[in-house]
């Protein structure tokens, strides 16, 4: 079982903001494949002053308030509690901590500033972000946000990480979660799944209004699954070459130094979607007996 830290910009439950960080936390906890040691919060989907308390509340809502939640910092490594937690935990278990980073990469950059050997002690780093070509959904281009919102931090992390998996925005388009399938949870015998269904409605509404389709892309779960269940993916090792200018738009192919990274590709999207819903159900049975509104 992997020792895991999730670094995220969780806005689950905030109208108009993405739901998928929270879903990735639920997925990881329900997977049976990891021991979640802590959740560190960064900015991206919203500000830290919104994301941190929202994540504390979210962990309480899903009955997992015993898991530490740490607040990041936008600019100062020395004032970054999340970065200190990352550096200290990795130092306590060198070579044993996997990190799932699904927001801006500021906290990881600050952890490296606190400990220059930080990335050498992290055997697995799975990121959600970046694009290799324009990200087009139903004829509309979607801007990359995770790497672009702090492109300097992203540049240093991508350059320094020893082992790297990246769930790019492009690859995540291989799995569209339909509203029809999601709505089946409304009639579940599990109170947690009914709660999860009610909480997810706003995201489906927004996606339909913006892109005109009846589904959502669960971006961050893709990165979690690639880390925890790599057998479901083709490894797809490619050379990326980001530079500061390319990362202002989240592009992984720039004029920078070349580096090999895994950009996982799903083997079977239908099996993957089934697997995600099975994991929700496993969480509901094991953790989701107490749900606060």
C-alpha cells in the first residue's frame, strides 16, 4: 500500500468551481491502494483563503477529519505550512512517499526550496495538468490552469522531479462521465452516494452551459488512477521540453531541456469509468456512513 500525500486546490461544493479535487480524494481513500497521510492545499481553482477552509470542511463532511489538512502559501516557502509538511514527511519516509499533485505546483516548489534533495526522496509524483496541443471540448478551447497559474513553480518541479507521471488535459478527454450514469447514484441504498449525487449537480449544469454536453471530465481522478492503478494505462513515455514561456499556457512542449515523462493513456475507458464508480461505492461502505450536509 502506497503512503500518499495529496496536494490539491479543492473547491468541492463551491458553486461555479470544479468538483474533481474532492472526487480524487474520495477515490484515493476508497481505492484500498493507499494510506493517505495528509492533504496539502494550494491555489488554482480559487484562492487559498477559500480552498483551505473548504477542504477542512470537506474532510469533515466525508468523515475523514482525522487526516491532516495543511494550508499552503502563494509566495513564501518559509511561511508555507503545507511545504513544511511535505518536506518533513518525505524526510521521515525517504523513498516511500508518493505525491498526487492536482493544483498549482507551488507547495512542491516550496518544499524543494526547503530541502534541495526533496525530489530525490519522492519515488512517484503524479500530476494533473499541462497540455501537448490545444485543449478542445465540443469545438471550444479550454485554457490550461494548473501549471499555468504558477508557471515558474511548474517549471522547477518538472525540471527537478526524479520520476514523473502527468495526466495531461488532452489525455483526460479519453473518459467522459455521463450525467445519465452519475444520476444512478440518486437512487442508491448508500446515503453517501445520494449525497455525492446531490453535490455534483452544479458541475454538470456548468459543463452543459459552457460546452453543451451532458457529462464531465474528472480530470484529477485520472492522475490518481494512473498512480494507484497503473495497470489500467499505457505508460506512454515521451520527451517533454517545457520552458517558462510555454508553461505560461501550460504547454509541455517548448524550447526547454528534454526530459522523459509518462503521459498515461487509458487502455479501456469503459472499464475505467466502471472502476471509478466501484471505488465510490467502496468508500461509501468503508468511510461514508457519516455525511454532513
